C-alpha cells in the first residue's frame, strides 16, 4: 500500500523488534554471504582505524618530544648572530632578566672539553647550564632525570660509548669527571681549564647527535666567560610576542619552541588526513560490497516481499525491514572493524616496544586511537549501512504483490 493511501484500521505496522527478528532470520538463511559482507566492511573499517591511528600516534610521539614541559611553551632561545662579535656574558644575562615580562632566564654555555670514567677518557662537548635549563628548554633526559640544584651530569649516549659505559639505565649513578676548556681572556691560543671530579650521572640523553656532557655551572670551580645562548621565559602567553619583539630589536636571533610545535602539528595533521583518505578508499570498496549484497538479497526475496504485502505488510514495513538489515550489517562491521583495528594497533605497539627496549630505548605508542574517533567510526559504519540499503529498501517497498509473484 502506498504511504499516502488511507490505511486499513485492521492493519498494523511491524514493531522494531519484529523487524530485527526478520532481519536476523534473513541473515541465518545466507550465513556465509552475510559473514563475508560483515567481514568486508570490518576490513575497511579496520584499515581506517589503523591508518588514522598511525597518524595520531605519530602526532603524539612528535608533540610528546616537543612538549615536555609547560614552561617551554612560553620560552624561546635568544642568541647573537655569529658575525656580530657580540657575546652573552653574566652582565648581559642580568640585563635580559631585568626586561619587563621576563619570568626566568637560563644561560647555556658550550665549550670543548673532556670526560673520564673508570680510567677511560675522551673528548666531548661540555654544556654548562643552571637549574632552570631543563624546564625552560624542554630538553629532558630520555633516561633518568635532571639534577636540579644538586651536582650531577646528563650524558649523551655518544659520550657514554666513548667512555665505555652502557647506554642504558645501568649507567645512571656512575661517576664521571669533566673538564671544560675556556678561551683565555686575552684571546690567545691558550685555554683556562675548569674541571670537577666524581660527578654522578643523573640522566642520559638519547637525542643528542654529538658526545655531550651537561653539568651545572656551580659544579665547575670557574664560571664560563660567556654563553652560547640564553633561554627566556615570558610571564604568560599574552606577553610572549611582545617580549620576542623586544629582544629582536636588541639584536638577538630568536628561536621559539612553540613555533616548532605549531609546525609539527601542521605536518602531522596533513599526514593524518592523507592516511585517512587511503582508509576511506578502502571503506568505500567495502560499502560497494554491502550494497551489492543488499541488491542481490532483494532480487532473491521478491516473492517473500510479495507474500508479506499480500498478508498486510505496508510499504513502510518492507522499507524498514531492509534498512534494518543494512543497519545491523553496517554496525556489526563497524564494531568488528574497530576491534580488529585496535587489536592490530596493540600488536604493532607491543612488537615495536619490544624492539625499542631490546636496543636500550623506551617503549612508545605508534598507534593511538582517541575514543571520540572510534565512536565516530562506528556511527559512520551505521550510516554507510543505511546508505547501502536505501535503494534496495526503496525498490522493495514500491514492489506490488502482483509484480513480485510475476517475477517469481
């Protein structure tokens, strides 16, 4: 009966529970085809989950390395151009610290030097910092911790290899002696030497590209004559840009940590979108397979549709029955696909974690799936199911009993 025609008062529409029963019964009649359709949808959904999770995981790893402290987001490094013949000394550090809206400063000196441990010595770079260095720079040790105000050293893995020490956590707590070579005050080729013995290793840096030992300035008996750069923390976000302009006008070159974070977010967002497009392509293929299943199901059940209409089923009943079948298949494929994608991501994370720890690194999460994204995927799979079943449902609802019996 057309939807606009008067309804027979004795005629009743099927309830949703009845529609669900009829849908499940039709699945049981063709279990292999139903299973393959759901599996095809699940594979498409799993592909989307894995690829987009890879994008979010890469974003988390990259931003996690950049955003290590809250202070670093309102901090930038300032240095003079190499051809300016200007240096940052103790007086310059105090001058910068006195600028309005400067909350904290942390000068960093870098000098050639040597380190020794257990009778083995080698040439390294000595970074001389203060207690604010790690929170302001965001360069936290990969293993262990910084040293606060207590004597200590953060050593790169390259420096540990030179000293013949393990590059893993077992080196933390061992002692290292450091010597820094300062250029002499008269500019001659001789150097002033500042050395300190038996400094405990408190942390290990795996991201340094050179053999480096980072120590507190008060560890060495002689302060450095000048600094390579200075980290400047703004009082808050609103004063950040103004403070950057002030230091730029004083001849400083500025490198802001937050700029790297913004660029990394843009890059990872593009990567995530590209991976998502590939995943959506796989999902479209599975949606076409579901549409084909629904069309074939309709053609095979024209006689059944005719019988239903002959005994009183309305056009709306038939349409809702086909849509319910498509909805159930779509949601089932979505749930199975999400579980499959999460399982694959967890497996990859586990294997990569084992590989990283085997080589002395830290386990990391390469595949990460936000809950809102998983919910969106399941909702999308339900919508895709309804879309795939729309045309078969419409054709079935417009079929008259006479046509159905003739086609049969």
